[in-house]
């Protein structure tokens, strides 16, 4: 007999586990599917802002030893320092191996059926076809299956648009005595480089808009040399929905969450907090739709709940040109270098303590001073 679920979640990353936990806690029969067996390694910067930590705490708090706390960040452009921020709202670093496993275990503890370690052969009306020969049924399907989402391909014919997608290269190097968290705004076109030190290693990467960086491999090599990190460590690449927000993150009884919905900030690169948020919103939409006896209404509930997040990311996409475009980048860099308040505002933005409209308002209020300083 084919098992039937109220909700099946594809993908056991942060978005998927958040969705599964929310659905199970709402009393829905829920299963989670992922081709990987957990714990599994996943190369990722692993930066957790205060906003992300608050969402994790609402699901299942991480143990303190899973986090590396940083309240000092240094910024560079063209190899020249733009200043540092210390005593700022802290950010934390973790590994996706520990974070994803922790959240999946919380989902299973909430009563979610574990279908990880199983590949999906196809998505059909009301059920999945799995490679192990089973075909579990669902009333609602949540695709939290990453930027190359098979669920998005099923709905729209392709997972993403190459004209708007980002791409990143990353490498994991051994732990270093240098514990400085570093961001380089010019390491890639319409993107940046990062050095995130953790207790178990250091993640170094560069990323930006895919179409603007045909030479990203060479940029990565240059960045590793700049940081003195050249060596034999394996460089991995992956697409990144760097501001490529999907306007229609689903249809009917199929929803898309996290990277599958394009929910990555194009300025700060934050994705984990938005993945957790969207997964929880998707679970809530499932509960509302099923309470009304109308699984097909789930997308309408979900899309309405995403409006504030979509609005915030629309601001970020508009402002990306002020941060990364060649025409405006020099002026931005001068303001950033000369103004500690500007750097503090950036950190408050990253921490989720300030939204983009407030960030723009405060920045514009100080703009005349920076313009005058640039002419002197």
C-alpha cells in the first residue's frame, strides 16, 4: 500500500527541515526526502546572523560548541583596507554538516517520517516516484531542494535563469591562527570574496553574477594567493540565487522554499535566515490550506506571507548597483572607508537589525557630507 502524507518536503537543508518541523508541529503527517544520508558535508560559508539564530532557536537551539562567534570584521577593496567593524552586532559561523544534521534530527523528533538517502525519480500528480520503488502520496509538496531544484524544473521547465543566477567558488582550508573574518568587495564582478574562520577550518570563497564572471576560476586563484592560502585543497563551485528571487515560488499545492525560491540577499549574501523563514512560512500555508480542506490554496497563502521578504529583497536588488557597479563603487568605497557609522549600519543590516528602507534613509541623510569630502 502506498503511504499518503499531508506534506512531503523535498530537501533536508535549513529550509526543508524548518518546513518539516513546522508542518509536524501543526499536526500534519509529514515526510522529508533527500538523496543524501545525514550527517553529510556541504561546503558553505555557514554565516549565521542574529536573525538566523533567532529562527533556529524557535525550531531547535544549537549547542554553543557548534558556533564560532565574531564581532570584528575587516573589509577590503582592490586589496586596500576599507576599515573594520568591532563591537558590532555579532555574527556566528557554523558548518552545514552540523547545522543541517541538527535541524533534521529536530524534525524527526517532531514526528517527521525519514525518507532521506532516497533519490526522487519523478514528481507526479499527488505522489512522488522514488528510486527505491515506492511512491508516497502527498496533499502538498514543498520543494526545498536547492538552487537546481527538481521541483522548480517540474513546475516551470527550468530551475533558474542563467541571466540572473550567481555562481560561487569555495574551498575549505585548515584552521588558522588568523581568526579575522574578512570580506573583499572587488574579488568578483557584482559580488565579493570572503574568508570565514571557524574552529574546524576556514572557508574561503568568491562569488558574483555568473554572466559577469567568465574568469571566476582565475579570480579565485588570485584571492587564495592574496590570502596566502594557495595549496592543494579542492575548489568546489555551485550556483547561487544571488538576488534572482522567483516571483512565483510555486503553484497550487506545490511550494518552493529557500534557494529553490531564490531567497538569497544580493548584497550580503545571506541565505540561511531566509531559508529558515520561508520554510516556516510554507509549513504555515500548508496548515491553513489543509484546515480549509483545500490543498490547492496553499500557494496563495504562501505567496501572501512572502510579500514582506520579497519587498526587502527587491530593495536589496535595486541597491546592489550602488555597492557593486563600477560607476558607483568608488563613491561607495570612499564613504565606507571614511565613515565608521556607515560600516556599523552595514553590520546592523547584515544582522537583521535594520531593513533596507531604513538603511537607505540613513545613508542618504549623510550623502552630502560624503560628496563634499570626495571633492576636497
